[in-house]
C-alpha cells in the first residue's frame, strides 16, 4: 500500500514538472524566438499570436495571455466531458504556467536570423508538447481535440495538428503577407516532428517473448492493459518445447513489460519490432 502511494505521488510530481516545463519551453519559444520571426506557434498560442497581431493593426492591444484564457475555456469544458477531471487538471497547470511565463519572460532577441528563430522556437514548443502527451495529459487548447482524434482514430498528433493549424497559415497570408505563412509553416512542421519524436506512447511495437515458463508468465501478464497470444513451439537446436507469447503494445509500456518478464523468467528471450496497429480490437492506452 505504501509503495503504491509513493508511486502515485512520484507520478503526480512528474506530471506537474512536465506541465510547468512545457509552459516554460513554450513561452521561451514564443517570446525569444518566434516573435522575432513573425512566425506563429501551433494551436491556441499560435491563434492568440495571430489575433494579437491583427488587433494591433486596429490599435487595440489585447495580450496573448488574455486571448489564450478566452479560447481555452470551451476547450477545457470539452476535455472535462471527454477525459475527466484528472486529465484536465494537469492541462490546466500546463496552460497556467504557459500564460504566466509569457507574461514574465521578456521578448529578448538572441539571434537575428528569422529561419533560426523559427526552427529553435518551434522545436522547443514541440518538445514540451510531446513530453506532456507522453505523461498522459495535453497542453490544453487544440491539443484536447488532437488527443481525442489520436485516441479515437489512431492518427499521429503531428499530422492532426497540421490540419488544425492550416487556418492560421491562411489567415496570416490574407491579413499580412505570404512570408509569415511560410515561416509559420516551417515552424509547425518542426513542432509536429518534435512532438511525434518525443511522444513515444503513440508508437506501437510488436513484442515476441520466447519462454519455457509460459504458464507463469501468462499469469503475470493477466493484469497488463493489452492482451497476448500464446503459441506452442519447439526449439530447432534443442528440440525442446519453447512457447512464444506475442503482444502488441505501446513503446512507453516496454519498461513495465521487461521488468515483469525478468522477474518471472530471467531466461526469456525478447524480440521487439515496430508495428502499425490499424484494424481489430486494439486501442492505445495512455498512462493515467
């Protein structure tokens, strides 16, 4: 009981840490890099940036932070209904930290080149978002919609974000110039790639376990979130029975699986390969 409570506390602290880290990385990416390239971020921050720039043309200065608050309210209500209070708790921390850091981090120019600013800012934001997704929560805003689509239709988060952010590119081109859209597009692609790279939970793998202790191992895997298939085989070299257990799971769950297998059968051989689960009764399960 004490161990379970300690593990829960560690997970909570870890999620809060990554939520705040995202807020810091996103604010640095926007204030210190993207803003100097007239490049817009992904999701709600990017929309807020664009609206802020449009309003400035009419001499109406409404802060990016305030715009983000207004836009996040209906999205958080949707997330509360779809994913529950626990999910949006950490997303709220992520958004709150982002808004706070945006207010206090100065718009200091580190490099003058627009392309460099775009690449660095977009990469920082993508890393922050991917780490949050990897720990079972979103960064709020349009990420709520992305999470729902990713879980429901198994589309990669970067791909879905590109579709959502297309409206920002079109609006930037219509309201300003094509240059802003081009740099924003480059930044969005970099952010999407960074998100997909760091979000290992969405990557499926095929695990084959070769064991002579299949009964014990099958019992140990009863509590695993994904099912398994047991095949009876014979070792060609030893001519002895060697069973094969096949599991399709997420890459982020490999650590738990390896620990379970090692405790049950230290002599088991494990083979891991990339997999694409498209059809059938398989659903990605994210950390709670």
